């Protein structure tokens, strides 16, 4: 059993492998194919961009394709970077560039005054949420299945942890006393927006055979 995911993000691939592996699925990503059509993420919502990615790749490969569009919405920044999370600091921005840009944006609005630092926690700069929209398109049956969920946390001023990807070193979860980057992939998959969206998604799949 193979699940094709329309992503070039290795961090996402690693998490999906950990989620799908125990179910007996092998994950393929865009890195496993050549001469793919160009994807332009022109949507204004996560759901729209997930559909665009699944549509372009499934139409090309003629097999069902799952896509993930996700991002970070920061309350003090009115929801930015949102759907622009991957390219917040520019088209070819690295995760480090994007994290620096996020801390710069929060320091410019002086948000560090906003939230009281609690004993035992780092200084919290803003409430935030990760959002993940999933779309599976079956180009032969002409069917689509979608799901979306989120995960709440806070942005902190210092980088903590080496795991995960993207904004994880700055995304702090008070209940755990750790950032997302201080969790193993298994721990992240217990709470993340991606894992929660995937659970909703799997509940919506028809013909689910209970094992
Ligand atoms: P694909 O489109 O090829 O899947 P991408 O990285 O461009 O890769 P998105 O357009 O969905 O994917 O942007 C997602 C960005 O949001 C990602 O690059 C991170 O900056 C951020 N992000 C999403 N999920 C995250 C997570 O679990 N941990 C940290 N950052 C995350
Ligand atoms: Na996107």
C-alpha cells in the first residue's frame, strides 16, 4: 500500500511516514518523481492550497494524491504568516530566515509586553496556532476528501530544540513545558495540527476496514 503526498517538505514527509507506517502504508512524495508540473499555490486559504496541490499532481499521475497545506497563525500579527508561512521571509526563505522574520515582526509591535511571563515558562510573545488542511483527490473516481484542524501554542523569543521543522523551535506548548522542536516525531504526532487533521481525514475515508 502506497500513499502519494504532494509535498516537497521533508519535515512533513517524516511525520506522515510515522503516522502512516504503523497502518502498513509506504509514503511517496514529490521527491520520488521527475518531470512534475509546476504548482502555484495561489489560494487564499489552507484548504484551497491543499486542493490545488492534490489536483495538479493527481491529474498528472492519474492516482489518488494527498496534499497538506499548513502554516502558523500568530494572534499578535493578526494571523500572519498564515498561508504565507513557507515564504514569509521571501520566495526562497529557509526555516531560519522565517523564524528570524517572525521574531523581528513581533519585536516591532512590542508584543513582549503583552503577556506576563509565568514562573517556569519562557517569555511568551503571542498566542499562536498551527493549522493543517488536507485534501485527497482521486482523479479517476473524481472524488475529494478534505479535513482541517489546528493546534494551539505560544511564540517564544528564544529557539529551543532541534527536532521538527519550520517554526517548531519557537512554538511553545505550556502544558508540556516544551517547544514542538523538543518533541520526538511520535510526541509531536500526538498533538500536532497535522496528526489531528489526519485523524479527521481517516474518519471520513469510505471503506475503512477495521483491523
Ligand atoms: P509543500 O507545499 O511542498 O508541502 P511547504 O513547506 O511549501 O511544502 P506549505 O505551503 O504548506 O508547505 O507551508 C507550510 C509552512 O508552514 C512550512 O514551510 C512551515 O514554515 C510552516 N509549518 C507547517 N506545519 C508546520 C509544523 O508542523 N511545524 C513547523 N512549521 C510548520
Ligand atoms: Na502553502
